[in-house]
């Protein structure tokens, strides 16, 4: 259950993304559930999760680590949970809409479910306390390789410009095999504050 870690110096970002996406998809249902539960245990006592009132998560696609155990625990603790929604007219930025057990979902232009009545409950990124972030690869310094669309980097770019803004905290969720020794990164890449995997919690800043 531990595919070999590709090293960036021998892979382009596209090759690395393709290899790790395939490794995620190769996991069976039991492995996915076990890793999701183990990852949740890494975060449940972290102050970033415990103290957050508004938490954004995501619904897993393409083999991503499933945040459902954390979402359900957040509901039990009385926290508000949000899901990313695409802005209309092709804007490559995200807002976040309220997600409850009764929320009706529709598929966006990428086929990913999001709340149907998003315009009534959506909030801007800076209104959130914590964002549980999907990723394809990461390193211990908090650098993240996503799916290539740049949605998260554009949505949270203000964190790079305003270092005193403390919200939200960005915590990536991943399988342990997605860790790389070092990922190449660009000036516009927004680093994560931490990454939780099925085997440990990495605190990057």
C-alpha cells in the first residue's frame, strides 16, 4: 500500500501528477476507508481543527483521500462545513457554500458535486477558519502539487500578499506515499500550513 515516491528531479510535474493519480486510483475501498480514518485521527486534536468554527472540505474525486470522517466529526461538534464551488463565467477561483447532511448536490463543469443552492450560502475564502485541501503531491515544507487548474492558488493568493492575515489555515490531506522529498514551486504557489496523512502530521509553518 506504499507505492514508491517518484522524485521531482526525474519527473516533470505532468509525469509526477499522472503517476500519483494512478497510485491513488489503485487503492481498494478498504485501504481508502482505513487511510481516511487514520488521517482524521491525526487532525482531530490539532488546534487548527478543534478551534475552527467554519471549515471547508471537499468531496473526493479521482482517488483523493476522503475527508468524510472529519466532516462528520465537524458536524457533531457544531461546526459549519463548506464545500468549494466554482464561480460562474469561467473564473478560476473558488467560493465556498454551506454543506449539511441535507444539502442537495449538483455536478459542476468538471463533474464534481457541489451544493445546488450555492448563491444562498456561499462565503468568500477569507471568511473561513480552516480549509482541508486536496492534493496530488506535497513535501514537508508545505509545497503542494494540485490537479493543475490553479483554483486554490488563485483563491488564496491574498495570503501571500498579506502575511499578517491568519485566516484560513490551509491543511492538505493526502496518503503518505504522496510525499516527495522536495517539490519544485513557483512564486504564486500558496504553501500549506500543514499536511495530514494516514501515518503522520507535517507542520510546515
